[in-house]
């Protein structure tokens, strides 16, 4: 059988899902025929999302180890979909097995799938939330139980809608923390020390 992930019975796999399509673009196995058909059609139509998915993952492969070398061993990944194919915890824990990673999403399928996949993975957690309300996920007791936010944390906002005010996230983070954010215009990504995040009105 092609797929190894079997969703709970209440999920009807009748429409493509962006997270499963992204997994397909990245060479994963958590997708179904409806996702593959939609993804193939998107590629044929010149949709930039497959390239964006690869570029985003390459950015993480470069940036996460660099941050670890600088002493950051705690990560929060917001809206990044199914945690496979070199997801943040896989990249980070290869570099340092003691790294701690929390995934944040608000999609029911992604939440259930992520919790299933990470059930036996130490130093990882999944919480419900969105980039639009960073105070809520940063205050989540599951996140607080795993991470010490008095120490540096890297927060990745790569696949999520832009936060209206990046300083809202930065204000909740300790000195030495970083934001991984999309460039204005959505044409790239950058790693920003929180002290340099501008306040946007």
C-alpha cells in the first residue's frame, strides 16, 4: 500500500489537502490519490508552491543547524504542516538530540497526523494555534511544559500567514531568540534576531 498513515474514520479523503500535497512535493508518503492528482495538476500548470516547499525546507536545513551552533536549542514551528521530510525536529535533533521542538497548527488533520507521528518522539510536542494569535500558543501549557521561554527560542513562521506585528512574537521571547520569517513580498525567508524585528503599525 502506498500510504502508511491511516486517518481516523471521521476523515473523508475526498478533496486534496495542502499539507498532504506539500508532503508529496517533498517526496513523502502521507498523501492520497486525490492529493497526488491535484499536486501533479499544479506542477503542470506552473504553480510555484512545489518550488517554494523545497526552498523553504532548504532554508530550514541551513538555518536550524546554524542556530544550534549559536546556542539555540528550542524551536517553535508555526503552520508548517506534516512534520516529516526533514521537518524542524528532524533537522534539529540530528545536530543535537537534546533540542526541543513544538509544532503549532490549527488544521484538524495536521494536528491529528502530527500527534500520531510524534507520539514516540522525545522532546517534541504539538499544540493548536495560529500565527494570528501568537500570545495564545506561546502561553499554551504544553508548550510551556516542554520549552523554557526564559531561554532563547527560534520561532519559524514560514508557511503561515504573516503576523500583523512581528514584535508581538518577539516581545514574548528571551534575548538571543530568533524569528524565521518570510521576506516582504513572499519571495524568500530570513532569520531575524528578535532585537532587530521592527514594530509595524
